[in-house]
C-alpha cells in the first residue's frame, strides 16, 4: 500500500493500491515522448487518495499530471540548453502522519525526487517536512497548518491561500453584507490542521466583534454528526462555519444541520470542492452556503485559461474540476517557470527564484509573499472570490484581496 501511481512515464506500476490504480488509469500515459535526448524530471505528489479526504489527493495528482502532459506534448521543459520530460510520481498517505513519513521517504530516497507538488492536511505536511527540509527537497503544498511555513523551513511553500489569508477578508465581507449575524460557531476536524483553522476563525471573529458560541471538533472518519450538531445548535448560532472540513464531512455536516432544523447562515472556509458538498448535502440543505474558495470556474471572474482547463478536466475525468486540481496545476506552472528563469533544477536556486517577481498562471498574476505573517516569503497570493450556493449552482457574490497581496500590488 502507498505506492506511486503511473504518471506521464509509469513509475512502480506493478505495485499500486486500488485507489491509486484508478487515478493512474484515468490519467493515462502520454502517447509521445519528447525525444531520446530528454532527461526525466520527477515531481512527486503527496495526498490523501483514499478515505474521506480522497478527493483532495486525487485532484492534486490530476492537476499536476495535466500540466506535465501539456509541457511534454509541447516538446518538454527546456532549461539552460537541456530538455526534460516531466514525470509525476503520486503517493497516497491516507491522511495519516506516519504513512506520510513513509511515502515521503520513498519519494526522496527511492524515487530520488527533488520537488514535491501538492499535499493536503497539516499534520501530514508536518510529517513530510521532517524529511524534505533536511534533505533540501522543495515541497509545495495546499495544507493550512500554521507551523508548516517559517524561516526554519526554507524549502516549503504553500500554494493555496490558507485561513490566515482568507478568513479575515471573508468575515469582513460577511459583516458588511449580513450585519444581523452576531453569534458564530466553528466546527472542524480534531487534528493539527482542524485546530489551526478553527483558531483562525475564532480569533478573527472575536477581533471583528462576533460572539463565538461554539468551537467544536470531530474525528476525521465521523459520519454521525447529530450529537455534535445538537450541542452546537443549543448555543443558538446565527452562523455556522464548517471550517476546513473535507468535502465529504462538510456535506454531511450541512445535511445533518438542515435535518435538525437549522435555518441560519452557514459557510465553509475550506470549501475546496463545493460540488461534493452539494452532492452529499442535497440542493435544499446546501442552499445559501458561502465559501471564499469556490470560484465559479466558468463565471466572469475566471480567466480564459482557467475556463479551458475546467473544460478539459471535465472531458478527461467526467467530473467537475475542484480547486485542489487547479492549485496543483498552477504549482507546476510556477515551479517550471522558476526552473527556466533560474536556469537550473537545483531546489535552492529554484526556491530563491520563486520569491522574485510575478508569475503568469491560469489564476492570473501570482506573487509569493508571507513575510509579515510567517517570517519568510513562501505563501502564494492571489485574489479571493466569495461564492454562494443558489439552487444547486455556485454563484460569485463578492471579491477581496488578502492583506499581503494588497501590499504587494501597491509596491
């Protein structure tokens, strides 16, 4: 278990767990090679590709694969006179820290990767960093753990906005547009990632004058949320945030709070797959849910490049693209641009180049900041689009900029 799925060039294809085999078969192999002279550049992908959070990991692998396939089909990655064919090497850590250490060891010491693009869940990121940092492996992830970025982790980058970048602009929007909301409840997974996210919600809510009436946690594999929700609803919240819950858990929370009669406002600061929430919760229960992550990918705020990606993803996998796929596609965009600009695949040089200037991505211009928050510039920054579920559809209802992005754009 935990072996890598086949990528653009198959890796360990004979030792696949069932969940990853399905991913690998869906991805397929590139039909043409970039030429006999091309070297192979391996990029690892970590993620939960089985269990309740599997959608995140599957999307991370697919997003990286799609960008790698495009680069290979265009003749490969050309860096300082050398030509590279990109091979994506994904591993399933099953949302477990111990397994994350195991598969990271395999990536670094068996597969000899120098770059890892994508991971979710802060605790598994922390586990992987015990291997990536001392071995100089550039590790880019979407997980939100507060301790995952810092001056002591120079090879680590967060490629999606975390609660620290999103929650305050999101809650300012709620306060402005919905002044009747006074009492806030937060519900998140009972692990490092969940506690970090809930703490940001609680701190921001209090800062903005809300009364926090509940700060609750659940085990990640929980399916029956009725006892927890009964306790939360007894506090009479005006607004319930399901924090950074994965899509399966968020959908069940929204469904069950609706069944218990909750009529107040609800949001999902970790809304990385709004379609999963709608499918699990049902259209009626999901109605009105807010998210600062669930951009309507075919709406007016989406770039032409993003719309093209979404269309191709739907055709390739017969399901809608989620933000995790988009995030890891963009990660590979930035990594490969930085390699070309640095003229090398040496991780430290690439990391140094990534924090200089602006990168053109399908999300639009992207800068890497975070100095004020983390003590080091390792946080990808881009605009936040706030959406609402209406009649089973995702509708963009607002837009805001993370505080550090505002500062960067003024410079």
